[in-house]
C-alpha cells in the first residue's frame, strides 16, 4: 500500500508531519561527532561568527553551552540575539549548511503538496526548534526564506511545544492547538515509537510510519498504517 492509498489519507483532514527521516535526512557523516558542538551541528556556525567578532574559541564555546543549558527550549535566534550576531549572515550560513548536508525524500514532499492542495490542514511535529524546522523545509521546497510556509498551518518545534516527541505531554500540547477531533488527526513519520506509539497513547489512532531504514533515500516510499 502506498502512502497515497492509505485509508487515513482519505479519512483525516489534519496531519502532523515529522521532518527528520520523513521529509529530509542528513547526508552520511554530516552529524559526525567531531563536527558537532554541544551535540549540535549549527552551533559551530554560531561559534565561528563569535570568533570573527573577537571571541576566543574556548570562551565562545563555553558561552554557547551555558546559554543552551539556561534556555532549555532554545531556538537559534536566542544565540544570535545573545551574542549580537547578524541574523542575515547567520541564517545565510545555516541555510547553506542544510543545502550541503541534507537529502530530500521527494515522495514525501510530493505527498505534502498534494495533501495541501486537497485542502487538508498540515502541521509540522518535529524534534527541531522552529527555525531548524524551517531550514529543512526550505531545502525541501516547502518553506520560503522568510520562514513562512504555504503548506503548513503551524510548525510545532521543540521551543513551541517545550520538549521532544518522546514525551506524551508534548503531544497533548500539540493536540490542544489543533481544532479537530482526535479521530480526524493522522501522524506521518518514520519512527514507530515517537510517531506511532506515543501519539496513540494520547488518542491519535492514525499513524502512517514510513519504514525508512530499509529504503534507499530518494526511492519510492511505501507506507503502512500502524
Ligand atoms: Mg523522524
């Protein structure tokens, strides 16, 4: 059964769509440990921009870590503001990082566009903060460079929902922002636990899980209803 012929696609009007592993993925080696700072792939860009303004490397890294720990549900603009960096330049470099390091699952992009064209209401449900979601959607052609999207009503990122999708409360906070019955909501994702089991615990019975690990990136994607 393809995703497009899945009964939930017809029955539901509201879709919560995952990004990582569903719409985009990282190229091999893109998130290798030695390229990360505090476990994050964009913090090195923040650090480099700080160093260009005269910060010492170790102090810059320490301050980034400190802010990430202090603002638990941070987004990248928190760092741009705190360290008085150019948003234009930071966004330019971050966008370029995504262009260089992401692959796109074109079948999911097509599905998103066709659902939106049918008038379905789409929401992003992701473990990225808002601007992180937007960079990925921009690369996939699903958002504009000004951080708006013609395809998604809302972007539920970690800083919006205050947490990641492995926590039922986070799903409850998303559900509380969607004016629909639970039976009218469907999740599209690649993680059977985070995109299937946890939302099901919260009453969302429709999940389409893409078995991504077994399929080559870019291949025709098949979906199974959980
Ligand atoms: Mg995922």
